[in-house]
C-alpha cells in the first residue's frame, strides 16, 4: 500500500507518483506509516537534498533505503519498472528472510545437485570425452648432458615425474536472471522467490540456481551448443567443451588448410591477407562452424586463412597464455641461464588450463613445421616469435607501455616454444 501525499508537489520527479512527499523528516515519515504494515512512501532527504529515500513499514518499524533511478528503479542490483514492483519484491524477500532465516541457512547443507540427472549426464559426457585419446602434458627436467649439445642449451633429458592431471574443467558463467513462473534451484531444490531476478542462470549451460548456491556449484559446466552464439571471441574452454573437441575447430581447420597448400608461401603469417576477406572467414566460422568453406576455391590467397587464424587467437577473451600466467612467462624469459629459462617456461606451461595447453601444443608443433620450409617462406622461429608473441601473450592491464616493454620477452617465449616444442610439450 502506498501512502499518497494529499497535496500536489511541484518538485516531484516525473518518474514518481503521489507516493512522493517531498522533503519531510524521518519522524514524520514514521508517523505517516504507523500501523500500516507493508505501506511505503518516498521522501527527499533533508541531509542530502536531491537524493530520495524509500520508507517502508515492515515488522512494526520503518526501514529506509536510498532509492535510485536510471530508467528503472533500484536500491540494490535488481532493477524494476515501477516502485510498486520494487516494494512488492522487497516485502517478499524481507518476509522470507525474517520468517525462514534458519531454513535458508540450511538450504545448501544437503544439496540435491549430485543426484540430479543433469549432473549425471555431465559426468557421462566427461568420462566419454576424457576416454578419447589426447596428449597429456609431460613434466620434464632439463639436465646437462655432455654428449649432446645445441646452440641454445645442452640437449634436455626426460625424467619420470608426476604428470599434470588434465580435465577440461570450466566454471559456470552465472548471470542474474528473471524466471517466468515458479522455479526451483537445481542445486538445493528449494523455491526461488521474488518477482524478478530470483536467481542466476549459467549462460553457457542453462543451470538455474539461487545466487547464494552459485558459490557452491562445482566447476563442471558443460556448455550447450544452442547457447553458443559465435565462434570468434568465445572463451576457448567454453567452445571446445560445447563442441566436445580437444581444440577449437578454427585452429584445426586453418592449420590443416595452411599445411596443405601454404607452407612454402613467402612471409607466411607475416604477410597480411586482405582484411575484408579475413572478416569474411570470421563470419563464415561464426555462421557455419566446422562447415565453413576455407578451401582454395573460396580463398586462393593462403594469407587470408593465416590472418583468420591469428585474428581468432588475438580475439580470445582470455589469451592462449592466460592473463594470470602472463607475468610468469615474462619472468621466465628474463632468466639469464638458458637451461633455467626453459625450465621456467615449462613450469609455466604446466599451469595453463588444459584446453589452452592443448591448443598451444598443437600450434607450436605446426609452427615448428613451418620453420622447416624456411628456405622458401623465410620464416624461422625468431620471425614467427615476432608475429605470434603479441597474439598469444597479452598483459592483463592492457597497458601499451607494458606491451612495448615486454615485446622482446614475448618474442623470446614463442621462439623458444617453437625451437624446443618436442621437449616443452
């Protein structure tokens, strides 16, 4: 119930109605709301003129909330079309939190999540996917071997050490969601209350849970292809899990096409293809996925395909070498001793997410093969490092000065990964 103002207020904002009482004191607002449980009014603050307060009667007391408007009304993260809807939702939440506080506290202690068919299905898919053959990262130790030498470092020897366990784990991408009709949490099986924004939904797999339950859900998101709107600029792990592959199809298809007809192309990866045609390839992948036509019939210039591959890697929201590991790779590249430098890079590689590691491994093996045609394409490991350094490694703060200062290390990291691909991966 709204408490209306008996007189017309000249300074009333256009987005408020007769519930606006102008600049009145808290005490007077209390008097107006006295004895009317669930009643509300809006007043202008005396302490901060120009700001507005929602006064709401609940539990035999007046609750005051700072009220905002940006096209919709809100006091917290929920946005409402009208003040009436905001108050209705607030009363529902206040009632449940007051009358069922003990029950809410126990909601997550005995979740049904592990017993849901949804979760069982995920486990079946996980077992099936991981049972497929894939290369596990090898942990190696770099040792001096007086009998073997190389220009950079005496040949590395493999030792048996614990291998990194690989599983394509992915956290859920939860976003606040308004559910139409009754909904129950898929973690705790309890009702999701409120008029709007009753909970959160994973935008990748569709899991619906309470906001408080979302913090307890395991990192077992299995993206639904129907929810993946594009290929480029899509999170790498999300894409490979949605397609149930070890690497993005863009990487596989572009490399396959390049190795089929472009390994001897002069300036491969250094020479740019026409940007309009590269954009066409991007749109083709977003539209057609693995059915995209990137053959010589469609694009005779192999530099277009090479450009599309670089664009895909450059546009990843999280780079192949992730933001949180960027500094470790840069610091490893600065180590003076060649053997210790390789060990530092190798240790950093083992910390990459599995999908990132597998994609990088496959790409470095390809670039190693590119260098075998150096007499024709003039692209050695150093040249490829210059091209791919900024593509695979981006500083988390996106600072131009940082990028400029780190260019030498970025180039060196990629160069060493190409030259020592057989050992590092």
